[in-house]
């Protein structure tokens, strides 16, 4: 099965909605046997390796960055490769093509609309 990085939270006014709706995505992926990493994006734009078992998910935990162009998540000295990104982000920096463009620059496959479709 796939290693899926679920991105949630974000800088928009819909931060809390994303934290709640991402739970359904995580549970569905786990029920199908996928391995899930939860990546919470704080209101300030900081990224965190979140606890995927929290309900709702919270954008806290150790800091993490997406290494470009390798497309690997890095926290401290540890590297966390994944197969696909699943953005569950609402509003600006999530549904506007921004994060999709970043995934494309990093060579990371992702779920959902592409850059142009999201921007429109």
C-alpha cells in the first residue's frame, strides 16, 4: 500500500474546518491499508509532523519541511519519503493552486485538481 502524506490546517480562515475534515480522509486511507503521515500547517504557515490519531487533527508537533527537488519531508535529521500528497486544505494556500504548484516543483504526485484548475 501507499505512504500518503495528508496535508491539513493552513493559513486560511477555514483552518479548523480542514483539521476536522482531514480526519475522514485519514480514517478512510487507514481503513484501506495505507500508511498515513499527517502534516499540519499552522495559521502562521509553519509545518508540523502531527499525530494522525488525534481527533480532530491539530497542526502541532515537530517542525518539518518539504525538501525541493527531492520531494521528501525532513524533520531534524530524519527523512520521511512518501508516495503521494493528499491536500485537505481549504481557502488560500490550499485550494488556489499554490500548494499544487509546490508539489509539482518537488516532483510529488498529489490528489485533486492541478495548478490551473485550482487557480481558476
